[in-house]
């Protein structure tokens, strides 16, 4: 029943977000949220912002938030663009920088929104097979492309590449925009932000959703040459000028200013990841080297779907994909130490 639907929507194959349960208390390790609360300063800023000023539209240019991000990263404010989550920033970027004449390229296993945007915006892509160890096929992403999209670290593998590899991609694709999606960069990888002044074709995308524990606020940002930032503005102002609301702007600004809290929670996630990786290995799992807040794991005998369902029955949600290339794998978000203890106990019972 798709009567009245536009042709574009009839043909769309949308992204499938991870489950957000509403009923029973479950241990949620399926959508890479932070297990710790946001900075108390962010929560206070949101409370303070909940006043009569909400009758007014927010600042469409997000000046205060861009200023804080620019200062922290050593950029100019005109090199920063903010919007309603990095998914929206990415959607704007696909429209701002890519044309259907030339294929854009990204690895065969990566964030599943990239192929969705490609189709939805009428673009064409080439999905380059991964190396056998699930590392990114960098050589094959180089040269003669209409654009490159690289999640670094990659999702759902968790594997990061070094900056010299990002630089190689930038040099090999001088006439195309290279989008580096750094949603997980704060959990151990090197950011490409420092390359922005040397590469006019580099767009770095980050988010407050993971390392700043603000997935519910919906704030993401892009950093790059002023020319690229202008193009993103052009897309935004052709759709919706006010993509970041007043409360989100206040909360995200305070969260980014609270460097100490940020360092504490990201370090906690990293130290939990280290022991959890070891525990998985002791139980017979292969674990890819992760620089993120999740682990991508495969058991020697048990299939991914079987474990997914077994864990669900015990009140633990993890993420699984039916794609034949990764159907034996599970992506497990790093929770608190207690949550991970519960996961390990549940696995002991299942295995
Ligand atoms: C979580 C995630 C995003 C989306 O983040 P939002 O800012 O919450 O929209 C983007 N890219 C990757 C690779 C992610 O895992």
C-alpha cells in the first residue's frame, strides 16, 4: 500500500535503527550509547535554557557552539558547521559534495547509512571489499572517485586507520571530497582535524552522541575548509534553517566545555573495553581490535543470531546483521563494568 507516495519514497530502502525498548528493563548494548550520564554542567545548562526564550527561534548559525568547537580544535569558527546529529550532517554532505556522474566509494562493511543516502539522493557508489582481516581496503579507495566516505574508526568493525592512511586517501583523491566520519574517534583513534588546513577536500564529521553521552540531544558537527562549510549551509538553508534547537545548543556547548568530565567518561569506557576484550577471548570469541566504544566479536562455534536471541532472552540487547559477510558476528557496546559482568555471566550460561 504505497498509494500517494512519491516515486522516490516508493523506491527508498531506509536505514534500520537499533531497537530502543520501552517496556522491561534491558541492558542496552545495541546502539553504542554512552553508559554514563551527560556532564552535570550540560544538564544544568539545559535546565537553565528551559525558559521563556524558547518562544524564539534558535540561532540558525549556532555561533556559541561553533565557537567552542573551533577553539577546542584550533580552527576558525567559519570552519565548523553544526546540525541535528551527525547523521544529518552526513546527509547534508552527501547532497553538498557528490554528483551521480561519478561513483563515490566506501568499504563494503561500514556504517549502513552510507548506502542508504547514496540511493536516496540518486547517487552511485562502489562498495570496496574489505581485506580478509576486516581492515579497510585503502588502496582500492584511492583514485578517480566522485568522493570517498571513511568511518574512522570504522563501524561495526571498530578498526581505526592511522592518519598517514587518511592522508594517502586525501592525496589520491584531490578532486573529490573525502568525508571522514569520526563518530568514535575519542575512544582511541587519531583525528584528522589537524589536516584540514592542508587539504581543502577534507571534511571531518563528529558527534556529541557517543563520547559526550548526548545521543538524546541530537548534535553533530562537520569541520573543514570554509568553502565546504558554506556548501553545507547552502543545503541546510534549502531545507530547514533551524536544525539545532536552543536546548541542544546549550547542552552541547556546556558538554564540550567540560573537558574534565569528558576525559573521565571516555577513559572509563576504554578501560572497561580492555578487560571485556580479554574476557571475550577467554570464552572462545575472536575480537577485532577496537578503538571505539564497542567490540565486534565472533564465537568459534555459536552463530551470531543464536547468541543475539539467547542474550535477548536474558534481557541483554546487542546488535546483529543478516549480511552474509558478517552474520557470524555481534557488535557489543561497552557498558558499565556491572553491565559487562552481567553480559559475561549470561554468556557463560549460554555457551
Ligand atoms: C552513531 C554514528 C553516527 C551518528 O551519530 P549521530 O550524531 O547520533 O547522528 C554517525 N556515524 C557513525 C559511524 C556512527 O556510528
